[in-house]
């Protein structure tokens, strides 16, 4: 079963996908944030196309673990995705995923322009890989 990782943002939504065995996450693409209906339709279509079984949405908690407006938006997106796709949708703590993505791209010596074009899908990869690793440890 494949997993789709989603890094929700105000302007862009980063996406990552797992291998069919659900072990390794790979950056997939970035969706420009449009209307919620369009985002849901695009993600539902992608899930059918890629044979996704579970969607993992990054939950941007505050550093103290509380839910702010961004976390509430992610929870709403997750709920609406479950309705639109009929798939299981998991929320995954994404604190510092963008920082980690930026750091890994700096280590890879990518230009600022290249980092800006990739940050959201790399953050989605980090979110999804964290989920997959935790799921693997639990089983």
C-alpha cells in the first residue's frame, strides 16, 4: 500500500509518496493552493492515480504542543480529505519539518532558488518518512 504525505501551507501544498511497500518516502510535487474544492479534487485524483491507501497530513503544532490556527487548518484539510477520498487520513506532528528540509538542502549545496522550488515537497517527504519509520517500529 502506498502512502501520500501532505505538507499543507497557505500558498503551496507539498506532496511526497511512499514506495508500494510503505518503507521509503520520495518527494512528489507541489500543488499551488487554490480553492479547497480544487485541492480536494486534485488530491483525490492523485490518490486514485498513484493507488494510495492512506494519506498522512502534517500537523503543524506549536513548539509547546498546542494547536494554533495552522494546526486547525491542517485538521480541517485532513477531515475533508477523508470525506473526499474515502481513504484513511492520519495526522502527523510536523514540527520543524521545514527547518529540517531546508538544512538537508543546504547540506546538499542547492541554490536558494532551487531550495525555494523544492522546500514544500521535501518537507512532505520528511513528514511521511517520520510516519513510515514510526509505523515500522511499532509493527
